[in-house]
C-alpha cells in the first residue's frame, strides 16, 4: 500500500456528523473524484484477564484486534507502542479459544464506515466513526498509491490534504516517526486508526442533536 | 449448560471447526530410502518436496491448571513464506473404533514478528526444535517423514543435533468437524505402508 495519512475531521459548527461527512464528500466529487464502493475499519479491544496477571506481575495490557475491508482476508492485532501482527482471519477463531486469558471489552468495539473515492493517484476514504449505535466522529484516510516511503511524498500528501481539509489538516502522523526512509505498510495504517479510535473514545460524546 | 463437543459442531459462531486427524509411526534411518520410494509410488505425482522448519512451542500460564499451548513454525529454506501459528486442542475421546487421533486445530498464517507479539501477549517459549524431512500428499492426506533436531544453543538454528537415529512418520488430514469417514481412508492408506512403517493412533497423554 502507498503512504497513508489517517486523521480526524472535527464536526462542523452547528452541523451533525452526517452533514459534515456530506460536505466533505461533495467537495471530493467537485474535485472530480470517482466513488468506488465502501470501506470499513473496525477495532475490538481485549485485556489480559485478571487470572493471568498474578503470575506475570505486570499491569494488564490492552490488545487491539482490527480488520480493514481493504485487506478482507487479514486480521491485524496490535499493542499500543508494541508490535503489530498481521495474520489471516483465523486469528479471530484463536481469540475465541483464548477467551479464558483475554477478555473482550464488548462495549468498546469501535468502527468507521464510509465511501471510497479515487482521485488520480489518491485514494480517499471518509468514514463515520461509531461506537454501538452512536456516531462519535469522522475519520479521513488519504493514501498516495505510487509511493511507499513517507519522507519522499509527505509534502505532496500535505498539499492535497490542505486543498481538501483546509484548516483541519493534520500534522505528520507519528508512525512516520524517525524512520523516514522505512517502507510504509498496512500495519502503519492500522496503528494510525488505533490512535484515532483511542482519541475519539476519550472525547466527549457528540451532543444528541448532532447525531441525527 | 455445557456446549456439545467440538467434533459434533461443524460451525460455531460463523466459523467452521477444523479437526486434525493424525496417525504416527517411525522408521530407522536405514529404512528411510525404501519408505520414500514406496511413498513416491503411492502418493500424488509431484516434485519431491523437502522442508526445513524451525518450530517453537509457547505456553501461556494462567490460573487454569493447564497452560495454553501455541506452536509457531517458520520455514528456514523458503524465504518469504509466512510464519505458521497453530493451536491444537485436546484429543477427542470417544469412539474406540475411530482409527485416528482427532483434535481441534486452528491454523493461522502470520507475519514475521510472531515471536515478539506472542511475548507481548504473555506467552513464554517452552521449547524449540528443527524438523527436516520430506513431504508427500495424497488427496487431502499429508504425509511427512522427518527428523527432529535438538537446538544446542537457544535461538541458534545453526548448531543442531539429531534427537534419534530414526525418522518420524506422520499421516494427517485437516477437515471440518464431523467427517469421521476421513479416518477410514487414512487407515486404508496406512495399511499400504505396512510392513515398512506401522502408523497408529498414539495418545500423547499416555506418553507423559
């Protein structure tokens, strides 16, 4: 996959989540982007069961198991500031077997769903982030397909983002970090989504009037 | 209320329960050639396939009496092949007439950072070994004839020593739960390998 930047679009003043998403998608369509189906990225949180903690003497860690519709046969499992494992979908079956050791925090399943737009070499995905029945925010993912090295195309990506997101343009994602010459991969995108979901989880819930 | 045993439930929660049917035996080194020769004749026609794998067994200890076991396997001679993570359940007890050892199995292909990830999850490596041998196929049956090597220095797969003067022979099938006729086919195939090797159902618990 090409270098990707995942960011959050704040909900516009006086508008609902859905209306802000529509504003963004209309802007994309005016630019000339082509709608190409839908996408979904979801994330489930697991924490080490109390029974395993005693023998290890360490604080329980949170493990995130994520899926990305762009890679339908894969499953991504990661720890914050830790390794990201890319596995096939049987990993979900394994998590069921590990029920006694890792408990799923059911209420914290979070996902983003929306439309994919192709604009020349850019693939833009605008999604509504939901936790259960409530919409909690907007995610924007922009991928520049031809390049896999972050330092080589960040300025181009930034320019495109400014054109499209205006003042809400994000800074360079932390995954780019110090390894500017490293090859970018899908795991880096999932880390960005994990950070975005964690940020949204901590945010105040969008006021009731906005959800409709 | 207890859930019915996995062997009877082909589908649980949207995923198919896969079972591994296994028969094992062994041959001394000097009989290897004749066994390979017969297998080449009986099995599917294909280029002889050899493998060199490094397997690590990880345990996760919890409050439960028995730790959770996971096996991570990587190919040492095929670069770029994914790592193979495997969970094997307890052997299904039951039908004495069933000819093969049956246990629930979950196979997962993973990226190369599997060891780091399992450690982060809390698993600790219990033991590791190198397996070197030959692979044959007949339909859905897989026949492996391999030698196990002990790793002398942990983590260093260059200094290895053979565990015995024999080769382990395994006949296995991975099929959805409930397909017991698979073990009949396996037994019929095993008959054709006699007297070179006697493949039987070996209960791992009885060895401990």
